[in-house]
C-alpha cells in the first residue's frame, strides 16, 4: 500500500535555529513529491515539486531534497513567520491522486 | 491571475441534509480534484474530474458525488450528512498536459451538527 510518513509530528525551534523535516514514502512508482505549507484554517500553499532522486530546490530559507525513499525540507535560520504545518505528498505512477503525510507542525519562537 | 477559488468558505448543516461546494480552477487548468481534511490530519483524496468525467475515486461512499462543467469549474455534493463529514474540503487544480504543479484553494469549512 502506498504510504507517506512525516516526522517529527511537531517541532519547536528558536528563531535562527536551523533544522530539517523528514518525509519518508513507500510507493509503487513516484511521479512527483510535493511540499506544501498550511497555515491554520487555510488551504495548502505550494512550495516545491521534486521529480527524481538527487534533485534539490530552494526558496528563501527553505530547501527541499529527494532520495529514492525520502525527502527532507531543510529550514535555515527560520523566522517566526515560518511557523506553519508543512505537508508532504506523493503523486503515484498511474494514479491521479496525491497521497499526503499527516504533516509536521513547526513553531518558531522569537 | 486568480488562483483556485472555493465557495462558500464556511457553512453549518444539520445531520441528514445535503450540501454543495463549488470550485473554480486556476486559469489554464483543466483538472479538478477534491480532498477532505479532518482536523490535525493530511488531506484525503475524494475524486478527480477531467473532461467533465470522474477519472479516479478515493475510498469515499456514494454519498459523495461531483460534477465538472464545460468551463472546468466543479461541484462537490454530499448527501445524507453525518457528523463525521465535518471537515475542511479542499479543491485542487492542475493541467493534465504537462508536469505542472497542483494548486489548492482556501477550502470550505463544513460543520455538521
């Protein structure tokens, strides 16, 4: 069965303290891996799509990487406004749906 | 360029009633998917519409149905509402013809009492 697991469930950091969020996946065939940011009560905001192992993408303080079994979202010198839930999802070969992990709740304290 | 728009943003319904949620995809997108997100969980795929037909369906009962119109907009209908249907309903749009990304709307919060 296709499965996506994110860790940790929640993470609290001090402003400026860099860290990484993990997304591990078990799927029959990967078409793409997506990262989204979701603020409370809002829809997911697109961050990145990664298509193949070894690929990396960056946006401001965020950098996403992909291997054959997992993806990391690295946050460098985070600010309080980076506080949100970060969702990872995979698009599977031959299917039209995104399979999501449960998310990582990130809190950045000033 | 408007992104994915959904309506209504919030609504309250009584058990047994029916609800219709609406979605307009991002300009240039032809595919609409619907997801249900319970509190504290990741979104769960309900179904996807392309060329006015349901292309794939997730593990949801027949009480959940949908439609796509010629202008690519879509509706999600839920009949015989249950308390457990209370959730954030998200619409996602994409373009089938390329390895494009998938954008989400802000969602419709449904509370069943």
